[in-house]
């Protein structure tokens, strides 16, 4: 995908290798990543970007860099990826987000997430969308609810409990 998604305050655009330092500030932050097994190393962030580039090539979408319109500063990521849920090999489309900690509580994750939800519904015409969230991550649960999601079920993956939020998208015809 070469086209950016636009919101009032944000541009969601394809990641580039030049985003590695900005994304490392988010994905390497121990507080922001406390619900992950560990903060990302610089090498893992580079791999994250490469995974996103592969998703763009394979599907036409993936995790996008979240950029503030005024400053053009990359402040995180948000986008759509295919995730395995439970012990099934079937994958479901997930919306996920990471926003730099000094910008939390400003509605930016919700704004980016809404743009991705609408893209999933209106452009790729996906009938269902999920978000997999750690049970103690109340902030991300609040974002999922603002997107219109509710808890569909609990899930375990690699010994870690997760909540699977979801919603029907009812693509427009």
C-alpha cells in the first residue's frame, strides 16, 4: 500500500527502514511494552519493519507508521495483521496499535484505530475484526471498546492468557 490513511491529526503511512529509531523509542520502551514478553531491541524493531513490508507486499496492508500531521514525526504504529487465535491454524484480521508514551491519553490510538477499522470494512471488505489484548492492559481494552469491540472470548497462546475483542464490520455494499 502506497496510499496513506488520513485522520484529523494523523497520517498512517507505510513504514520505511528510516522509521527504525522513532519506532524503537516506542517498541523499546519498557513501560509501553510491559504487556509484551520484553521491550523490543533495535534489531527486533528492524525485523518488525521488515515484517510490515512483507505484509504490504503479500496483502496490500499491514502495520503503518503513525505520523503527527503538524510535525511529520513518527509516534508509533497502527494497522491490520493476520493473527492466529487459540490452537486453530485459522488466522483472523487484527487491528493493533503502539503509541509513544508521552502522547498517551490524547485519543491518538483510538483515532488511528478507527481509521484502520474503517479501512478493514470499506476497502478490504473484511466482515470481522479482532484485537488481542493482555487482560491487565486496561488502556488498550478501552481503545478496543471505543472502536466498537467487545470481549468475544479468552484465549491462551504459548502459555499467555489473552482477551480477544472483536466486532462484526458489516462491509458496505
